[in-house]
C-alpha cells in the first residue's frame, strides 16, 4: 500500500476503531480490542505514517500489517460502525498535517 489516498483511508479506519474501543471502555462497556491488539494496530499506524512522511530516508520507512485475525476484527468493527452510523467517525484524523 503506497498510494497516499489508500494510506490516509487506512489511517482513518484504524483511528476510528481504536477511538470506538476507547469510547466503549470509557462508558464501562466491554472493550473491542485487547491491549496487545491495540499495540499491533498502533504499530501499523506508525508504519503507515513512516511511509507518507517526506522526512524519512528510504531506509527508515517501516512496513507492518496486522495479522489476518486482527484484520478480520478491524473490518468487523468498521462494519458495525457503518451499520450503526456511529457519530464519532473521523474521515481523516491527519488532514491538517503536511507529510
């Protein structure tokens, strides 16, 4: 994945599922992702940000993708958010940033 539009969409999706999970926990509901799963999601976010950063040398760019099982859980959560029209979706959490 190296198209900036695809990366931006993926960053947005990962941000939204993590935010939803945090909101669930904040209101005393069962969390969506375990701590280690959240770490893996954030690892992918960091790798994606390194791919679109203009300041990185090619040797500094990281590539990481969550496991297939975790990806299925991310997709299921995204589907749930879309079906329920969850109101806190953010289309591009980094829209004011220049990379």
